[in-house]
């Protein structure tokens, strides 16, 4: 459309990337960015680490200043200028200069909305008490750090167990502060399936973080001059010297709503695959938009910096429309993400089992299968090998990869990145099986964890392996066969299981019934797979319980709390 004036509302990831990309595509267009805050482009993902003094200089968080945008790109960035209204008929914005109170109007040929998302701040009793802080902006971090240093904070409560909640818990612990995480759901990291989240719970407890799960906050009360009481709906009370609100975010859509732009069922601005809204002259990007889920096809919110940056570029390409033979389109989001907390890495991509259980296509639930594995992050014979627990979800019909989750200390995000790219290419578990990845003893193994995940799933689809899952144990009358060594069994086992170590199974195979299904298990699932194959080849009906005793313990904890 070759606009003469491109106006962008909001900076940070989506708006700033859109502005810079547009300038690289045209020297003629006039570009103005309006940012209601004092900073146009800053690393909001780095805020918890500045609180923890891991990032020691505040200026390290600034990605670009208005002066840099003007000098390098000839872009007019107006910070502390808030857009109050969009007049779609006149193609005009009403803007308030927050420093002077002046109201003025700016005309546009093309408009991009990048308002982001607002931190949730529910209307609870006492939520405005001193010592209760959100974490969304650089001024927020300044207030938090000042409170910690001037009040000599010893105890903090973090309300919310998602990304920001876990990262804040880590950084408060780094500062020597005792931390309690309060989460209304029965688990932290709601994007994960519950049995995978149990691994995080165990790690946090080992690191001295207190978890209060499954009970929403009812309100806050000032206990004394130094302490705030957090009242839970369960009737329990948590006392702390300060409170961090990390309860999630919601899309900032007020401006779009006033302009009567289409809003989706999830509360985001509706856009097409080039980020155009219901108005042909207006685009929207970032946390405020509702987009297609790449795996399921359902509408979703993409509250991540990576998609926001890509969307900004795509919107700029669509606006400048330079006739490329390869038009840029947003494929959708698959929610690839990673989080670190006190030495543990948690990563995921694609959809979860929780979501798959809810999906319904033409009156039928979405079919899926899953496998668990616990490989070392590099060759076991090389010093320092650390276990990664991986959950892979795939279609039992064609092996298409639906999602993956992984928890561990080393090499976690590398494996999820590989699987994420396979999903982008509509890959299958057979592709993971054959993926050619880097190998040296200190980096991986000849059979990388990604390969192993693909091999295990491929064995199921080819009929070489039959699996069972711990959550189905209660409804099964199968004989449970523990193929671990007696000294392992002595440390813990499943009730009523028969123990025949793998090394003795051939000699003792006649002890097992032929008229009853047999479920085999070991600690992680490898030896029990060997046992399942042996039994099957001898004419027994056998299944291997995926994930072994390690996942049994996680599933039992979920069943107790759920």
C-alpha cells in the first residue's frame, strides 16, 4: 500500500520491531511510535534478573532509546504519549502528552497496534497496601528493589506460579529471601501437564521454596508495620514482608474496543495471517492479538516475546507490500517456551495433554498417544551427565508430533528447540527417530534424547511395543511385573507387583500367567521395554508402563492432590 505515514501504538517487542523493519523497507515513509511509558524498547523478560542482581546495571535492560531510533532509523519515538482514541473514519489518532497534558491529533495511512498486555490485578481486599508489587515495567523493579533494601526484607510471597512467578522466586532466593509461592491451581507452570509439574514441585521444595497450591488469594491485611498477611480461600494465612503479584496478564484491548475492531472469544484483537485487523488500514501485533494455534488450529493468545517480534516484522512487510514472491505470513503460535528456576530448566512446545483432552473435532475427541523417557543429556560415560525427563505427545494415526515437555538441569531447551522445529515442518515421530544431530560425548549421545523419543514412539506405531500408563492402573486387572533388582525394589515399589529381575526373566518366564495381560515396569522404562519384548516374543500379552517407577511416583502425587 506504500503508506506515507505509519503510526505505531506501543513499543517494546512488537511495535519496535515493526518500526525498524518498516524503515528497512522504505526510506520514504514517515514513522511515528507512541509509547505511554518512559521507555520504548526494554527487555521486560530480564526484569526478574535485575531484581535478583544477576543483571547488575539497569541500562543493560534498555534495547534502544528514542535518540537511537531517530539517529539510526529516522523514526520519531514519543515516550510518555498515550493514544486515547482511534478515529477510523478520519484515520486519525487522539494523543495525550502525559508530561504536559497536551491533547493533539495525528493522521495515519497505516496504523499498527502493539499495546501489549496488562498485569492482572484483581479487586481483592487490601491489594493496594504498601509492599504489594506487580512486575511489568522498569519502574516496578525500582520500587521492588528499594523496598527490599530499605526494609531488609526476609520473607516474600509470590502470588502466581507461572513464568514470572518462578523467575521472581529464583531471584528473591538469590538475594537471600525466604519465598512462598501461592498458586490458585494445584500446580505451578499451568502450561505443563500435572505429572511433569510435580518434578518442579519437588525441586522447589528441595531448594527451600514453600508452595501453597490449590487455593486462591482471598485478600491482604496489614499485620503490623512490617508484615502483610495473605488470606487464602482455604482459610490458611501466609505472612510476608512483601508480596509480588505474578497472577498473569490480559490483552490490552481497550483502544481497539473503542474503535470497534473485532475482538475474539479469548479477549484478543482478531487478526489475519498478516496481522491485519477487521479494519484494512489497521494491524495489531504482540500480546494483545488472538492468533491461530499452529498445532490444534484453535484460537489462542501468544503472550511471548518471540512471536511478538516476528509479528512486528510480518506486519511491516504487509504494510510496505514490496511485491516479494515470498509473502510473509504468520503461521500461528505453538507456545514454545523455556523457564529456569534455581538450576532447573523447564521447556515445552506444542500442545499439552490437558488441552488435547478438551479438544473436540466433529464430535470426537482428538486422538493422541504419549511416551515418557529419562535420558542423560549427554553420553553417560562422560562426567557430568544429567537426566532429562521428556514427555512426547503424538498422533497414533500417523505419528504427527503434537507437543513435548521436558524438565532437567542441562540440555533441556536444546531438545525442545529441535522438536519445535519438527512441529513447524509438520514432522512426525519418524522424523525425530531419523534426525541427524550433533554428537560428541560432552554434548550428546549417538542416540540423542530427541532420537530416543522418536524411536520409542515409532516402536509403538510399528507395533513393536505396546504401552500402558500409570493413571489407568486402577481400572486394569493386569499383572504388574517389576523387573528391577531386589535392592531397588526395597527402596520403593508398586503395591502387589511381582518382582522378577530382567536378568532372571527368561529362566523364570513360566511363573507368569498366559491368560492375563502383564504390565512391565522398571525405574525409567528401558529394562521393562526389553522385558515386554521378550514376553511378547514368547506369546505373552504384555505392555510396558511408560516412564517407569519414576513417573509412577509423579502420577501418584498428582492423584493425591487432584
